[in-house]
C-alpha cells in the first residue's frame, strides 16, 4: 500500500496555531494507550519539499501482513455483544483493532508537525455501520505526542469505547473533546475543509473526534474500494490526519 500526502506548509502553520487548552491541563497520567498489539509490518516514509511553492509531499509505503485475521462470519465474529467474544487465531477478539506506531524522522516532524504514525488494522471495521464495517487500515498521523494523547480522555458510552456526548464531562480534558467549531455551529473560522463534519458519536479516547466529508464516503461497506480522508480534532485543534483504506 502506498499513500502520498501533499499539502501547503502555510496550511499546517494555521493548524499549528490553533489552541489545545485541554492538553495543557494534564500531565499525561489521565489515561493509558495500552500495549501495542501489531508488530508485523514493513513501513517507510519519505518527504520532498518544494521550497519555491511552500509545499511538501509525503510518500508513505506499507506492506500488508497476510497473516492478520479476517473474519469469515462477521455477523457472529464481529458482534461485541456476544459473550465470550469470538477470538481470532492471534488470541484477540475479532472486533478489537490491532495497532502499533512509529515516530517519524526529525526532519519530517519539523516540516509537517507530525510526531508519529499509528498503524491500526481493524478486522471488523468500525462505525458508522454498513459504511466502514469492512476490514481496513487506519493510518493516524498524529500532530501530538503519546503523552498528550493520554490526556485526551472522556466519559464513555456504556459498553462502548467512544465518548458519551450527552454526559457531563468531568475534567477539562474531557470537555475539550466537544470544543469543535464545525460541530458546535460556532461562527469562528473553521480549520476543516468544506463539507467535513464531526459526528458526536465519533469521539474516541486518546484519538479525538473524527471528521470527514460524507459525500466522499462509500455507499456501503461492500463497495468500499478507495481511501477516505479523515481529520482528527481535539479542543478545537487538528490533532491528526488519517487515510482509511480497505
């Protein structure tokens, strides 16, 4: 798999200046990211900078591991309400995502603001149902470090690993999940592309809100063939870029 990200350095500068108040109210001990569960991959990243046009491109190459589990009965294997859950050959539930991350080289971090890339494999996909519920990779390119991500906590929906939007958040960091201009209808300038929305149900601890253009999403999971571009928000800031690809 190969992805090329091209953007303007001036655009990244705008994102870098947005606030991250919630991150400043935590020492990194509010939550844990957990142990990485994916260590079988071949990964490289290169960058070209066009100084005349103030732009760069990232060339990200990744080799899929054919031994990663793919469910053959997703109606049963991907149902988190079934107890005990169906376990894949690697010993983890099928519906659990496998992940790891790599720091980017210093010169790329300095030019792009990207600190590390999380490689997440989802055997069962994830919500929205019948849209992204197909086996796929999520490549989160974070503009915050691991300690800052630990601060991104919230009150969860009962039995689900996503934030409970209707619950009163108990910490400044939790409330930071919901300070998103495009979601709250603020008249402040948006740091999202036109058409991007941040559904309240797509706030994920240690990641942030997930925003994308619904017009660019697949009609259904079975017809999903091309990457979908996603951007992550926390406390009004852009904290990650993410291509999702089946």
